[in-house]
C-alpha cells in the first residue's frame, strides 16, 4: 500500500518537474541566452563545401584539444561561459575548414570551478584519459599555477588565455605558453591610469583602497599595484577576501573609514559584483567615488543585473577597441554575436578562441600530433589571431637571459593591448563604453565623481 | 597592534583559568555529590572571568551554578577581552570610532537575524523529525531564485511581497512533496537504517535541486532590485546630520549606516519570526508541533498525528529557508551554489544554539552575525580580516562545544 502511495506521489512530482522544465525551456530562448551547450564536447561540425571533398578523412579519429573554463561557482561563471562559447566556435570553424591535417577536431571543455585542485584533476583527466594533444583556455590564475605542473609532468602544451599570474611563465616550462597579459604589466597600466587621473585630470588622489581575492591572481596583483602606487606617491590599503565571499558589509565599513580617493577591485566573478553593489548601497560605489571594477563587469547584462548602481565604473579591458578589430576578430564577433546575442565579445573569450586556434595551427605547422612537436611549432609560430599577430619571441632559442628580459616574458605574447573603459550611462552595453585611457584610443574624457 | 603583549597576556589569563575551572570544578562538585551538569561550563566561564579570585570561592562554597551566575561571568569575560583589546590597539577603528562600532553592530544584528531565521527552519525540522536536512541551503537558493525570476523576468513590476509569498509557496510545496515521498517511509518503519537514509536522501535532494536550477537558469549570477528603496530624505533638511536616506542607504547621526537591502531583509525576517512564534505558541497546530518535538508518543496519545506534523515541520522548515533566500536575493548575487555556505553556517548555528532549540537557533544566528561583524571590523590586519569570515563562527562553535557539548539551549542527554 505504502509502495503504491509513494509511486503515486513520485508520478505527481515527475509530472510537475516535466511541466517546470517545459515552462523554463521557453523562457531561456526569449532572454537571448546562448544556445545551451548540452554537450561540453564540441562534436565535429558538418563541413562546408571545400571540406566535403575530405569527408573520408573527416571520418578519421578526431584530434582532441582540451579547453579549461570555470563553469560553476566559486569560479567566475560569467567569464567561463563566454570562454566556452568562443572555444566552441573555434572547434566549429576548424571543422568547417576541413579539420586539422584532414582530421576532425574535438574540443573537450572541462569545468575548473576556479579551484586549483579541480583544475589539476581535470587537466590530468584531459591528458591521460581523453588523450588531448594540447590545451587552451584557462581563466583563474590559481588554476593556471596548479595546472602548469600537470602539463609539465606530462609534456603536453597549454596555451593559457586569461591567467595573469607572472609565475605561470616565469618558471620557464617548455610546455607553458600564454596570450593573456602579465599581472605585473596590468598593474602597471592600472597605476599609470591612476597617475594620469591625478596628473592630467586634476583629480585628488592621495589614497587608494584595493579589494583583492586570496588567490594566485589577486595577491600578487595587489602587491604589484601597491608597490607601484607607493612609487607614485599614493598611499594604499589592501583588503583581501576569499574567492566566493558574498557579504562585504564589515569590510565596506572599514573601506569607508579609510576615506579613499579611489577604489580598485581585483576580485573576480560574482564577488566583484557583490562588493561593487554593496559598496554602492553603502554610499561608496562607482557613483560616489572613482571606482575600478573588475573586468568581468564587461559582461554588461550580468553586470547591470547584479550591479544596478554601477554607472561610472572604470573597467580594465584587454584587447583593442572594437573599431580596431582585424578581420579575424570581426568574423569571430559576428559569429559570437549570432550565437549569444551579445554585441561584442569579451577579451577573455577572444583569447580563448585564439588559444584553440594557436594549438590547431601549431599541429598543422608541425604536421604532427606529438606534443613535443607542437611545442616546437608554438615557439616558432606567427599566428594571425583575433587579438592580432601572435608570436612567442622569448623561447628556447632566445631565452630571457639572451634577450636580457625578465623570465616572466618566457613563452609570453608580448603585445596584448590594454585600455581603460568607463560605463558612462546606466544600463550601457559594454560595446558602447567610453574608452578613456590611454589617450591614443580615447573616445571620451573620464567622468570623475566624488571630487569636491 | 601597538601593545600586542597586553592582549596576549589577557588571552592567556582567560584561557588558563578557564581551562582550569572547566576541568577542576566538575570534580569538586562531584566529590561533594552536587549537581554537575553546569559545572564544567560554569567553572570555565567563572574561572576565565576572575581567575583564582572567583575559582577559589567557587570551589570552597560550591554554590548552585545558575544561568544568572554564568551570564554575569560571561559578561565579565567579554569585558576583559574588550578592555585588553582597547589597551592593546587604541587606534583600532573598533576602539576609536564609535560610529564605526555601532555600524558594525547594526550590520551584525541585521545579518544575524536573517541567519537565525534560516537556522530556525533547520532546527524545526530536526526537532520534529530528528533529521538534519542537507538540502536546507538549496531551499534557501530556490527561495531567492523564485523571487528574482518573479520580479525581474516573469512578471516585471510585481510587488516583491507577492514574489516572496510565491517563494514561500514553492519551497513549502517542494518540502511537502519531498517529505511525503522520501521521508514518510522512515516513520512507518520501512527503512532499516533511517538516520543514514535521511542523510543520503537529503544530500541527494540538495544535488538534484542545485543542478536542476543550474540547468534551468544557468550559473550566471542574478540579483533582484531593492524591494523597497528608501525615499531621499535629510533631517535637518540642509545637512542630514540626524537622518539621511538615499534609495540604498540610511545614515543616522552622520555615523551609523545601514544599507537598504539589509534593513528590509531584516524587517521581513523579524515579521516572519513574529508570525512563526504566534503560530507555534498561539495556534493548536503550532502547539501540536511543539508537543511532538517534546514527546512524540505522548503527543500521539492525545490525538496528534505525528506523521502530519512531520510533513508540516519539513515543509515549514523548507519555507523558512526559502523566505531567508527570498529576502536576501536583493542583497547578494544569486547562483545555484549560493546555498552551500549558507547551509554550512546554519549547521554551525543550530549546533551552537542547541540542536532542536528554536530560541537557540535564533540566538545562535545573532551570535554568529555579531562575531562575524566584530571579527571583520576589528582584526587589525586588513588583508586578513575578511578572509577569516568563515572561521569566526567555527571558533565560537568549537568553544561552545568544548564547554557545553549540548549547545547553548540544548537538552541535556
């Protein structure tokens, strides 16, 4: 009797669940979300006409490329989903071109959750279980710092797209390449911008508060920024939080008590949203004090949903302004916009796309799927990517010692452009933000708030 | 910290005499054949308060250790702690800035009330069913998600009150269905090992709800707009020195500030708490619930159906978690995983307050909220103060479990 009753209730529950799923399915389409990537592995796409001739080859065993992205909390999911969409486009583009060496390409995307231990586990799995010949993507530095050791142990190359920690390349592993900017270089741009606000815009800037996360990205970034600010004669106070922190009330009271002239956010993901909006609620948000938000703020839909009082935020943007995009970037943006409904592509999504395409070209150039040959090819590569022409000039044949540069430049793309943009209207799309720094790219002067 | 040694010595004093009092007092009372249930805890706090000056009279006179005596001792310990901290770090904001202290206290109380409401649900379930629901955080998450989608996506412009009520209905319904399908068999003896079964089945529900929500809504964070923005007001009109309101904040006396979303969330929590207390103490069903929590069999003899009370308690517990989430979705960015830390905090609170104790859960929530606020505000090292947030509650929990394993209001075994 009880069994029958339980079965009855189970059927009711399943019916309700089915109705709920059906209702929400329709809702997803209307909000312009990207096509749900039900499969994390991008199956080889149907090829276009030129590739059809190679259909026999395309039936061959696919070449597998791994891809890292934070797709669940505490990672920066907003960034991870953008990267995933771009890397799926890369897989489709490669397959539409006939694959690599006539073989189809399979991009296997794994969720790092923004956690180093999880990153280590998924890279291990990609290499030893899935048999990938190279890995792209990567968002959180702490994941990159941990994952590079697995790549090193297994001799498989990783091209990191968005991990900034200097030590990732300064350890000079043969297997590790990076097209993201160096954390220390980004800090230099931040501080140059802050100095520019003071020196050329007459802004009072005696003290800066830095809110950072306790990660391999946040801690060195805050240290670099503090040292550079100190050199510029600007005092600073750093507050650190865990990556998934939600409640900033206590810290915000302390930030207020410091009476900062500017606030810089080096925390990523939803923590940066929480901090910025809670600061705004407390009267020290972007509309009250000059405020540098984290770059995840450039996902404008998510930003305005989570930070409705985020107007006047300054945001560091990696990559050139849209008007300076090359053909590769424009094609990518067109496809990305069609799939996601966004007007522009995030810099880390663009870099993720390039990281997959770089590995693909290295395989083509070397004519081999042996990771050692791919590494050789990457060192000598000249790839026209969405970020521009990508090379790794500091390598085994031109070591940092020989070139007279810091080891951090090892296997490092030297030219990622960095600009500072500002939301100057509430609800503004990221693509319409004003480029305020540097002067060479400036579209509008900065709006400086809170100056008496 | 300018004079760290002062603080260090004070801590050492408290710990040494506290430990000595906690160990020796029960033995002294046992030797004299006296009641020892409060001896360990009482001896520890009385020793920590005044050291040998209180312990020696206690051991010789062996008075009855009452809650009043313990309360006075705790107040003295807290006073010594604060005085030592003030002497050690006179420039600390928590010492030198009264407005900052009151703001932090207000923040701690506000968030503590909401913690307490959430923990109330968990402890209500435990007190009636004897089950620790590991899906409590997911009910909290769903409460917030329903409120967000109601106000921002499905019916933009709908009153937040309606959205919150909808959250209550949804979480109550899920709790009801789950209890009927999965937990009811425990009561009818169909499950061989009910304790383990309850842990596993609620864990299963937690994962199911979390990943179902992620599949339906994606993992991109969302956030509801302020439910009830403050009107822009300044009293007096030219300076706002007494009261200044913006849509997102209220500042009193130019010093104490409380953000609007927290303020309204705490008000909602207080209203719900009052309603819950009225229900539990003034209605027949509420009294029946309390009766079942006290003695299941005796309650059944008087005509109360324990199975119905199980269903009601689980559904109400889920609803209280959902209500907490619904009130906080305007404060925090909301993700399918947002309930994990909240649930962990609730577990700390109900153990701290005493498993199954409703006043204990509420007081535990307040204590955790205040301790977190004090820790975040007063730890001198700015790079560490907020990073330790998850640890503050754990420290208090460890201390309470050491001194009073049943929690503050737990029933003696």
